[in-house]
């Protein structure tokens, strides 16, 4: 699936390219994956979850969920809501999480990032987490539009040179994601 736009509704457009795949998700985020990644949709708690897998023999799976949050009247507005979401996302009280950062992009978007070591179904995994969010307007007025990414990698692969290169490309794609 190269150089096409995908949405959970199944609409696809575009032409093939060795450069990668343009992914549009839930009318909230657009980003570019490296070429050859498989795209699928899972459902978790009634919400579509984008799953993206690198071509073999690479390991890992990138998952994506999005949300649009209307700020509470007493929250301090959309910017304060985004900041609060970013700070909660990096899990400051969770001992398993590390390498936490919360930054702002020049376009006003917020990026939060963390890494977490977990055990999933008896397998040790490393999860790289990103939240990209920005203030947007929709029918409800000003909203905090966010895309939350998680890349799960078998723990024994973490630190492998090929995985480090792949993580660099994923990080670049997410940091440059456009919040719609």
C-alpha cells in the first residue's frame, strides 16, 4: 500500500511510490510511513485502532488512536487541555515509563513522548509512545485534536541497529504529522 491515504471508513486514494505511504486517519491526523508497511484496522472498546506493521523481517507494530476533546469550561481553554493531556500521557507516576518529554512545535502543536518497558501476554516488550495534538475547530467549537501512537517492539530487539534506524524514521514521521 504505497502513497495512498487511508481512513477507517476504508477510503483509499493515491498512487504507488517508493517514498512511502501517506496515511490520513479519522479526519484527525496525516503522516507518512516508510514504504512497504502493512495497514490494518482493529477495534478496541468500540473505537477503530490503526495498526501498521513494517515489512518482514522487521519486527514491531505501530498503533494509532485519535480523539477530539472539547475543553471543560473550567479547564483554562484548549491550550491548557492539550498541555494537561500531554503531561498525563507521559505517565509521570508510572515507574515503568522513562525518557519523557513534552515539547511544542513551531506551528503550535504539542508533542509528548515516552518509552515504557512492559510484559504483554508473557512477552517482554518496549513501547515507544507519542502524542501529537493541536487546537482545531469543528462543529463543537475549539477542540483539542490528538493522535496517540504506540510502537511495540519485542524487548530483545530494542537497541538493535536496524530497529534503531526504523524507530528514527517512525519518530520523524510522527513529529512531522499534520493534525487536521
